[in-house]
C-alpha cells in the first residue's frame, strides 16, 4: 500500500523459464522499483534468480522445464496460477517460450488485468514435423493469452505476423527494438483507476 494515498502500488511480475535469463533484466528491475512499482521475479530455481533481490525485487522459484514435458508443465502452470492469485500482480510480463506460454495462461486464469508476452525469438523455426506444429500452437496460445506481444525487433514482429502467430494490432516493438524495456506508462492510467 502507498501510505500517502491509501492505494496499492502497482505490481509488476516478470516470468522467465530459466534463472540464467535473469541477466537480461539487470538495471530494468531497479528502475521499475525506483519508478514506484512493486516487482516480483519468477523463474526456475537458480542463484541468478535470487540476485534480483539486490535490485529490489522479490524472488519466486517455480520449476519449469525448458523442453516439452506435459505433466511437469501442468504442475508449473498450477504453481504459477496459485502464485498470481496470492500476489495479485497488476501486470505480468512473461518471456522465453515455456514461461511465455505458462506465464500468460496462468495470468489470464488468475484474472491479472494486464498480460504481456515478450517474444525473444521463434524456437519453432529450428524444428520440423510434429515438434514444429506443437511449438507453433504453443506460440499462438501465448500470443492469444497476452494482451500485448512485445517483439524484440521489427523483423521478429513481421515474421510472427506472417506465420499467423499474432495479430498485427497486438504485436509491438519498443523503439527500434530491444529485449530490455516495457512502456509502463501505457498501463499507468488504467492501474490508477483500480
């Protein structure tokens, strides 16, 4: 709660599959905390995850398999849903393929008002046959569950649209392209009215 106004500070929750991806967010998390956001960071267990505490974020370990693992994925989805129901984020930003799918789906099921999927690349393009079809369905599901899909480059945005993964009006690129940045002012007005 913000004691001066009696309102809850907006909460941003980042979700990535593996803790080694946390390094992409150094600096960004501290900036968001300094800008008035409560920040949570979720990934599989790992020492990098706990380093986010130095940036002012709370760390949550939710085991997620990078490879296709249906039973383990269901358990991870359940744990993410439980976490979001308990912590009540205002905005969930999920990135990396598995966390993108599980994080956006869990956030929507938990009623998170703003869900963003950060598309770093298309893993499906390095596969073929049934695996490519499955990864295509997973990308489409992650994009469908997100309110916005942040593509890290204009060429990635164009490719995702061409492949039918995301609608053009839902896919955005920050500036000339980056994986380190979220335009939070876009969400501020609706968060202030809650």
